[in-house]
């Protein structure tokens, strides 16, 4: 009855001008007919207000790997829903088909599947869904945006895990679990053997020698169960893009590989993401697997457009470990004036700890330095050479302080940092 009354009212409004102005008759009648038809079509469309929407999706997904987000639409209208549905995922979620046509008979439920291929690490969201419900003729529609919040956590890809088997093999060789035996200084007792010329006389075991006719020495191996503290710089320099990813993401890859390797090597690992305050922390004493806790702590990390407060770093390390540890600083070698921030901090840390400074080097610098065909390329090559020389000078100062420096391109940084850890382990410096 309500629809019939509205149609009568619309017909009266449409026919009134034709009676007052007969010359407009045919054109106005045609326009009025189309208008009434469109209004009737919109009135016969299913109401978006009476839809019930539910969202289903996985809680986590790895960066660049595909997943699916599903919407369940329940039509509580007494008419068939013919709609255009838009699932409003943010652009970095990589929604392949966020807008779809769907038909849901009255009282039934249908599923809408949206393919997602995230292009950014972090927590991605879809706050609402927009429904445009068309009438039977498709001339007009009703539209409404309904709040259906959804969140997808995109985890770091950990591409550098492909290097893990080879690095673990080297660690097993150091521990004597493989066939290869490696000699090296250390503080953990391994075994006794006969003295040979060239052995350190301080390694002679006099009690064992007294029980035998030959001189016996102790052999040592690198000590295990040491502390590894990884400090990831999340200041403004971490926002710079090196090749196809931010410097921060390359640091995350290197930190993940080193942390898993050190844990498998029997060491305790602590992680701190820091700029002017702690952005993320994982303690070795926490429950759960180290890799899982690290990944969850790294997901929300973003580069902050502020300067790094290097003066607080030694205090943050002391809060984690008061004993001699391996401190790894994942930062940049071209961040402002190193003499006023990075170098004094490394000098202070090196008094008690073994320090490794790991930095990402832009491959574009090497490419620019090699191209010298035109005058503009010569100027760019000179600038690139200057930048490379500055990095080399900073690295030399850090080495004079006793720190190890790993300066490598994005793909090479994780394995080279792992090699530096194994090298220090083999030399007994940990």
C-alpha cells in the first residue's frame, strides 16, 4: 500500500505540468515516465540496511604472498539483492578484485572472496564495505557504507633464511659436531692432547702431565651460551629506500638471520628497536619461539622521521645485559656526523662488549662511480666516490676502536653479518 501511494503521488506530480502546459506534453510525458520508472526501480531494490555482513580472513600472512579475505553477506530482505560490493582494503593490501557484482536471493547467504597480495609489512585494515543495491531493471540503486572492520597482519618475508643451513653447518663444525675440526682460541674446555711445538705453554695441564710421561695440553673451543644484543636503528635514516625496499626492512632481514643463527648456536639473543625510545623489544627469557616473537615484534616497526639518540644506546644495552656481550648495531654509516653520534657510542660500548656495526650500502653508488661517459656522469661519479670514501673513513675509525664493520649491499648484508658472527665465534672473542 505504501508503494502504491507513492506511485500515485509521483504520477500526479509528473502529469501536472503537462496539464498546465499542453505544448510540453510528449517530451514531459517521456521524461516523467523514465523518472517514475527509475524511482520505482530504486524502491524495488533490496535495502542495504537489512544486510548482515561477516568477515573471515587469516590473522597473519607473509609479505608478497597471497591470501584471501572472505565476506559473508546475508540478505534479510524479502527481495533479491543485486549489488555491487566494494571491500575497502587500503592500497598496500594489494586487493586484486575488491569490487564485485553479487546476487543474493531473499533470506539466503553468499560468499564474496577478495584476493590479497600485500606489498607492505605491517597491520593492514579494511574499515568498511560499500553496498550499491540495484533495482530489477538496473536503472537506479541504493548505496550505503557499512562498518565491517578487518585487520591483516603482514609479517616480514625472511628471505635470508635460505642462508641458514650453510651457516648452521659452519657452527656445527665449530662445535665438533661435524667431521671437520677447526682450531681456534677460546675459553671453553674441549679435550686433552699431547704437546706439539708451537702450542701455548699456558695451555699445559700440569696435573695430567704428572700422570703421564708426555707433556699434555688442553684444547679450547669458542665458548657458548653468550649474550647477543641486536640494536636496530629505526630513526629517519632507516626510511631511505635502497633498491626496492626501505633500509629498515633490510635491517630486519639481517637481524632475523643473525638471531636464529645465534640461538641455534646456543647463545641468548635480545632484540631492541630504538631511535629516541624503544619501539620494539624481545627478551631472551620470554616464552615462545624466538623467531615467532621477533617477527611479531618487527611487524609494526616503521622508520620515524627523527634523529637517533645514540647517547641512550649504552644504557639500553646495560638494561639487557650487564655482562660482556656481542652488541650488533644495525644502522647507517652516512647518518649525519658520525663523529658526534655513532663513533662515541661505539667507543663506549667497545670498552666492555664486542661490537659489530652493520650497514646497508646502496649499489647505486658503485654503478654511478663507474659511469663517466658524459660530463654530468662525471660529476655524479665524483659525488659517488666522495660518499664511498666517507663511508670507508667512518668504517676505518670504527675498526680502530675495536669494532667489526659489515658494510654490504642489501642482498649481501644478512649472510655477511652471519659470517662475522661465526668468525668471532671461531676466534673465541664471544
